[in-house]
């Protein structure tokens, strides 16, 4: 059972659509990685334990964060 304010995760697309349509959950958009600063991206990489070169370009850091590095 979820309470108001709890995060809800599911891979069941039909269930998610149903809950959204009924107003029981709301969509929360995560910020685009491109809208983050290089420093914020480096903080995310640090939190995930991903090694990176601090001199790398922002685009290269985003690629690492997305698992493409």
C-alpha cells in the first residue's frame, strides 16, 4: 500500500496508464541531463561510483552517466 508522497515504480505500462488516468498517481519528469551543469553531472557520477576524467567535456560525462562510456 502506498501513501501520498511515496514513489511508485512499475514496468507494467497498462497499469501505469490506468493509474495516471484515474488521478491516483502523477507523472514526475526527471530533469534532462543536458540541463544540468557539468558539476551536477560529476556529482551524479560520484554518487553512482563511476570514474571519470574531471577534464572531460560535459557531453562525455553524460555519455558515461548513461552507460555508454
